[in-house]
């Protein structure tokens, strides 16, 4: 049976690969070949593209000596401009040098199948390190890492453990490497594979909690132990959780407060709340707080809820934007400088409209060419295109109010 070797070429930025057989036949690689799986797994690694050498394929450098008549037919006059072949080339291509290491395959009516030297059997190329041609990588080097996908899953999910090689392992070394996997609490709980198919393994779990995995990678005569990142398998589901802000526009003097509510877990009990981006209230773990120093700071913490069946769920809290009662966004005072055009958003404004001869003037919202809606000082409004609405007014001037524009662009001014 013909031996196979891999040869890769890159021309004009396009990679090409083929398998060359001893008979000279060219065939396309199949998906079952381990070498091609390495290529597919690491297509950006140019170390895969290896020139053919005597060490990789000694039979490729055994050429049949043509007959004298064949030599004569293949020798061309140097005056013709073609590259000539003379008796001095000894079966090599004469390209202006005297090298005899380049292989030559002769076409003839009889098939020719080059064989390895009779004194030794053919040995496939052995994995070597990037820094040495004498053996495998050295102990203590960067072999690689392994991790699960997904990292957090349920009992019904299939988990795929994958190995990612490190800087000190060549992709071609994995062709003959041995992968010995061990999976805690999984089915199957072990796997031993040689070649590229060992790069990943899929398993299932029947118990919840954290489960580890490890890999022993054997390259050449050395073995390397790799500890994987653990997978977390949820048990009984946690549902219904919400995390709401007490005030989405909290003042910097007060700070922000969030509360988690609505969590339930059939067949299990919720046991803990772990906050990220907020500080848990020591007395009430469902409450988180945060402090701020200036207006327009934003925050949206998360809280991890866990139960006694090893389940966890991350809950996203409302986003807040801070305000400063002593530093309002706008002061509405009835002058041109106290008239503002704003789009959707939340604003801290000061009501400073002056009383007319009859009453305190209200804040007026005028819409542009589109309808608008929102609240001014707690008073809701809806305005048609080019419309106008009177909203908030107070008997007390210079009063802080919140303005929320939900839709449209409006002009805010005193009436």
C-alpha cells in the first residue's frame, strides 16, 4: 500500500494541499485523514505547510535510472533554451546546479513504484519541537489548556471539552499525539484517542454541581498533564427573578438601591445572592446599594442567585444614571436662555417660571414635526405633531423637578 505524505504550498495568498502517493498519483485528501483535521483545526498556522524532505518521505527520493535511450530522448540542446539533462545530473533535474537531492519521476509505459531502501523500514516523521530537531517538547513548557463549552449548562446539555495547544506545541505534533481524557461525573468518564480526533470530546452529566476534567497529552516519549477549567451543571432551574432600581435617577447624595424579587425554584430552595457592581445589604441580601460622587454616572449591577441544587442564574439589574440636586441639567425661567430643546431621556430641571398677573405660569411642552410623550414633574403629557401642552406648575419657584421625555423631540419652556 502506498505511503502518504503531506505537502502544502502557498501561492498568491492561497493555500493548496494534496496527498502524493509513491506511484506518482495525486489524490485529494479525505476528511477522515488526521492531518487534514489538524489543518482544519488550525488553518492559520503556517507551520503546517512543510516541504517534503528525505526524512519525511525517503521513497520519494529513490528515482529509477532511465535507460540510455531514454536519457537521450530527454536531453535537449542547450541552444534551444530548454533546461538540458546530461549524464552528469545522475537522475536529478539539471537547473544550472549540480544538486542531486531533488527527486525526479520518470513517465514510462511501465508503472514505477519507488520503495524505501531495503536496509531499513519506512518510518513516519516524528513530532519535534520548534527549537530542536532531536525530540519532543521539553517538560514545563506551554503545552496548552482545556475548557468546556458551554461553561455553565443544565443536565440535558451535551458538554464538549476542547484542548487548545500552547505556544510550545506544533500543530503537526498532534497528528501522532495521544489524548487521554478524564471527566469527573460524566458519561463517558474517560476517553483515549490518538491523533487529531482527540482534540475534543463530548460528554453528558447526570448530577448537578461543578465537575472537573483533566487531560494527559503524550507526544513522542513524554507525557504532559493538563488540568481543565471546570464546568458548572445546574440542577433545578431558578426562574422569575427581577432586579429593579428604587430610583433610576438617584441623587449623588443618596446613592442607588436595587432589589431582587420574584425568584423561585421548583424542588429546591434559593440560598444566596451574590452582587457584582453593588454592595449586598448585610441584613437583606436581596438588596444591593452603590454610592456615587458626580452626576451622569451610570450603573447596572448583576446579582448571581443560587439554590441548594447547585443551580445559579445571573440577573441583570436596571441601569441608573445619577443626578445632582445642586447641579441641575436645566433651569427653566421664562427667558430665551431658560428655554431648552431635548430628545428622549431623563433630565433634572429647576422650575423657575415667574407668576403672571393672575397665577404661577406652568411648564409648557411643544412638539416639533412628530408626536411626543413623557412626564414633567410627575405630570404625564402627550403632544401631537406641532402641538402644545401645559404640564407642571407650582406655587413655589426654584423647585427641582424630574423631566422624562419618552418619545419625540420637544421644547421645554415657561408658559
